[in-house]
């Protein structure tokens, strides 16, 4: 399968991209090179290769999720310059 100039123009139109004629010709050549490379990859024997869910095999990269005591509302608001009961009080920044 190869990409023609007409195909490249159609793809550019779908992508809402504008290219000059030289750019379209280069893009057509580039797309054909990509397809040639993919054809070479299709020649590889992958029958003994297990499918991957992720290209990098990392097992449990995160720490265990252990619940711990959190900061109380009183302690969390203790250094606040302005508070309203159990909430931080901040100046209004959006005008109506």
C-alpha cells in the first residue's frame, strides 16, 4: 500500500491543515517511508512474544496505601491569617 498525493491532500483536509505543493510532496514521501518501515516490522516473527499492557514492565512502583491520622481542622487553620469557622477565608478575586 502506498500513499498518493491525493491521499495526502485528503488527510490534510481532514486535519484542517494547509500545506504548499512542495510540503505535500514531502509529506507524501514521508508517509510512504513510514509505511515501508511498518511493512518491514510486519515481517518479524512475533509468535513467541507475549503481549504487553505497557511498554515498560514495572511492578508496583508505588508504596503501600496505609491510612494514617490526618491533620485536624483546628491545627490546619492555626496559621491562617483569616478564617471563617472551619474554612480559610480569602479575598474575592473575580469581579461580577
